[in-house]
C-alpha cells in the first residue's frame, strides 16, 4: 500500500477546515486538522506531517508565531491560507519562511497546485538534481521513490514503515553527507523529542535488515560512530 503524504490543516473555522481536508483526502493526501495554535504545535511534533496549510487568524495565537517557531528547527513546507490580503501580510509571512501565500476565497485547483509546488520545492532545495527532477534517488540497486514513499532494492519494494521511510528519505536528500543523530531526530520528530537516540538506532537496524545484503557490512547506510548516519552517494 502506498503511503500518502500527510497534510496538517491549521484552521479554526470548521467549514473551511472540512472543505480543505475533503479536497486533500479526495486527491491522494491524508489530511489532519488542528483548530488552535497550541494543538497545531503539538501535532507537528507528534504526527510529523509532510506539509502544513496554515491560517493566520487562530483563536489563541497568530499563525505567524507558529511559522516563526517552526522555522527555528524545520524546513517543513508551509502554505499560508488567509483572509488577510494586504501586501505587508504576505511579505511578512514569506519573509518568515512560508513557501506560499493563498488568499481566501480560493479554488480547489489552485489549492492543490500550491500544495504540489510546495512539496516539490522541498525536493529541489535538497540540492539533489535527481530528486528534484524525477522524484527518485538511486544508488547501486537501491532506489528511494519520493512520490510513492517507497524504497526499492533491485526493483522490489522492501516495505519500510512510515518512520523508516522518513529516515531513508532524509538521508537520501543529503546523500554523501553525515547527518548527526540530533539533526535527524529534530527533523523527523521535532525539537521536543530530546536527545535519546534509541528510537533512531532501532529504526536504522530494521532499515538495514530490509535494504542491505549483509547488515554487518553495509553498502548503503553507514554509521559514523558517535556522530550520525550517512547514505552512500551515486556511483
């Protein structure tokens, strides 16, 4: 079964939140909903969405404050959807790190186009041309398919869990570079996850069993002892 990309809809108006979520669910995404800023911040770290749709006028805080906090630790794509149409509001949101700004009211096709573009931009920003152009990263017999959320070895889906795929996908975007334990944990589980590497080590052990011919002598996933992990570059 293909893993659907998760989108967190942060919107306090039930009718709008329901509309956006229905559109997303009907077009291949998995929508989650948050009605307040505090609920949203909790869900970002606990549910690890692939993209956020953010309203600015929340009951307990300004949406810009959520964006500001998020950008302290994550490059997670954010599409602002707001009734605020003044240029200064758009500029402020974009300066704080929003990927796009959509003014209410909006059409279904435009919303989906902005979502697709924001997700594609995260691939382009990785600096990996293959991921940006094809949505895949290939090294040896291993292919990471970012569109289908799958890892394949010699063309066969190795059936990673969601957490396992997110780790491999992150390493693929930075292939050849050592990613520290703390960096991986914060990127995938948020700043509140703490410095416990155990969950990461368990996931990596499972990933190696599924991907490597001999996990004790890896071809793709390397451990830099005491530092972090690295995925092999193309060869």
